[in-house]
C-alpha cells in the first residue's frame, strides 16, 4: 500500500510539472504575440506620424509657392537706331554745294553787282542752313527701338507719337534693300501681326537692317 501510494504521488507530481510547463509555454507564446503586436502598432504609428509630417511640409511648400508670384521679366532695350545719314546724301550734297558757292563768290570781284550780290549770298547761305537743320530735325524725330518684348518707332520732337507691336504678335518680317544704300546694309524693315495686313511698325532706311531682322526673329517664341 505504501509503495502504491508513493507511485501515485509521483505520477501526480509529474502531471503537475507537465501542466505547469505547458502553461508556461502557452504564456510565453501569448507574451511573444503581444510584443509582436505592440511592435507592429508602434511601427504603424511611426509611419502615420512621418506621413503626416511629410504632408504638412509639402502643403506648406505648396502654399508658399502659390503665395509667392513669379518674378516679372524686366523689359530691356536691345537695339536703338535712327534713319541712316546716307538716306539724306542728296540733301547733304546740295547743302555743301550751296556753301561752296557762297564761299566762292568772295574769290571774284563782283563789286559792280552791289546789293544784289549780298542778297544772293545771304539767300544761298540761309537755304543751306535751313536744309541742314531740316536734315538734323527729321533724323531726330524718328527713333527705332527693339526690346525683349516689343518693337516700336517714335515720331515727333515736341508732340511724340509711338507705334509698337509685341514680339509675340509678330507674324511676318519683311526686309527690303535696294540700290547703293542696300549694298551698305541700309534697308527697310517691316513688322506685321495677324491683326492687319499692313505693317504696323516700319523702320525706314535702317542701318544694319539684316541684323535688326535677325535679332527680332531670335526673340520670337
């Protein structure tokens, strides 16, 4: 009886130890699962936080870019010019001839003409000076200009009138060079847009006419 009771007690203790080991294993599995879930939750929370921070930074950058307007392009003058002096070659020649005639009249003894001679000298001198003044004023009253945005021509000395056309609106550029002045690079450059058939802006007797045409073409979009 005593031996049988000892064996029974040993069996019971063994079963208890096996049950305790199984419980411990199950408990360790539960703890590992809980730790894994906690790690996954922490990672997901970190991912959400980082994504929210990224979105907030992007939205701030977008708002800053939308609030700051693009810098305006400053208009710059690339070329200016006037009517070539060669355009007035005939008038310059006439003025020189008149001045030479006045000077030559003093080389001869025409004293018998008296007041008529002095009147003729004064008339020739006055006509030459008026002609020279007209040449200078006519050349000054027309000014051609090419910027990075438009081409324009200004007329007048006191009251000025300006014709211009935007480079983006120019549809055709015509260049005409004729005669001796054409050989010197002087010509007429016409700028037309799609709005009208006639040229809105004309550079008459322009020095370096081909260079002006190529410059405007290079600025077109």
